[in-house]
C-alpha cells in the first residue's frame, strides 16, 4: 500500500486531527527551547516552570543510533510474532513485550504497533540515556538533588503510511502520585516535522497549571474531549533526531498520525523526586474509576514503589518499600 487514503483517515480519526494548524501561536516552540551545547540549566528550569514543557536541542543525539538499532530489530521481530499475540484490555501483546492496537480500516493489517518492547532491560543505550549528566542537571533543577527513575523506559512507535495518532492528553490520566509526580522526557529518534507529516509532538504551554482534567476513552486509550481540546490549541514541536522535550505530568500533549513512508519513533524516560511514589494507575475510564475508588477506600499504598537512583541518594524516612521487584 503506497499511502492511506484521505477519506479513510477522515472516517477513522477524530475531526481535530485533520484541522489545519494555525501558523502563529501566542507561545512558539522557539520560546520553549534551549540548546544542549550551550546549556543554561537555570534558564531551562525557568522555561519548564513557566510553560510546563521545555525543549533541549541535541540533548540525546549520541544515543540515537544505538537505540534505533534496537527499535528496528524489535519492530520486525514483533510483527513476525503477531500470530502468537495475546489479548489485553489495551490491545494485543506479543511475546517480546510489544503492544499493538487496532489499525484503521484499510490498513495493511488489523493490528498496528503502539509501544515497542524495548526498555532498560533490553537496551543498554536506553538505560544510558536515562542517566545522561546534562539531562539529570535539568532534572535536578526541577526536582531537587535526589532523583530516581520511574518506570523502565518506553518506546512509542508510529508505523509508516498511517501510524496511530496519540490524541491530546495528560500523563496524569494514566498515573497519579503522592507528591508532584514525574518529569517526562520525550526524545525524537528521527527528524520529525509537519512537512515530513510524521507526527511531531504538540503541547499546550501553561496547561500544567490546570491540574488534572477528566479524560475519555479513545482509539489511543485515554485522551481529552476532542471538542474542548482541539489540536489548534497546541504548539507543534518540530525537531531533529536527539532533541528532547521535558514535560510536566499535567501538561497537555499529543501527536498526529505518521503518514510518511518511514516509521516515526521516540523514547521516553521519566524521573521522580526521591520519596515520591505512584498511588494510581489506569489505561481507560473504567479502570481509572475503580482505581480512584480503591484509593479513596484504602488510602495510599503501605508499601511504596521505588525506582533506581540516578542522582543523589535515598534516605529512609519511615516508609516501607517493595524489595526485589522492579515496577512498571
């Protein structure tokens, strides 16, 4: 299949993902960016606190080639394993840990890759990127001196010629925390732009001040109501491979389909102030409601999850920790 027909796209995705993006915004991507080669950590922290997002150009460039080797291998392998997929509430998972979701009608197959099974347990380069010193300098400016990883790293993969959209959403829809929650970093593995039509990230600067907003169920899991939050409210962050976008747990963000002829992949690392911990996890409206009810009934977990320390050290403050288990 050479391309996905425009009529098929209109039938398959919400209306706001085919609207034209306005040429000018009150806040532009230029207002959000600094360069890793001349990094001013204080200035970077100020941008993040003001807008809930920050772009650091070329921050993770040195890790991209080796991470891409793992991504390309895994994508081919996962497609070959589709015959052994197992059903989950979120879609289907292959034995190598890749999550597939339903492809739009008329796509080359019924399933489409969403999250590749590449993480800290399978890619040394992804783990190395999570501990990059300049990245941690920015995280320390935001979170303080003692920082732990949340999760095991994540690869989001948009297949070519119609790879999935990830509708505008907040990360807080998927997980909540006892304190401020994680700083996420989204890292481009390939050049990504509106001209390439491969699904650059869009963000709504300042939206982190709104706190959590209720989400709805969509093709790409939890997202904000399409009419209340059209893509026209968001700023496109075009970038080169190796560019990094830091974002707050409440910052609204999302991305369009990948209609280019090549895959579009990104990797995500998340960081917590040491001592913060997850209190709720969800993937759809119903299980989020159930998790919220359990939280109200039972309170915060008595045994706290914890991640690997990447800066500083963990002090014991009377909390009970889970030992011998890696979460998320």
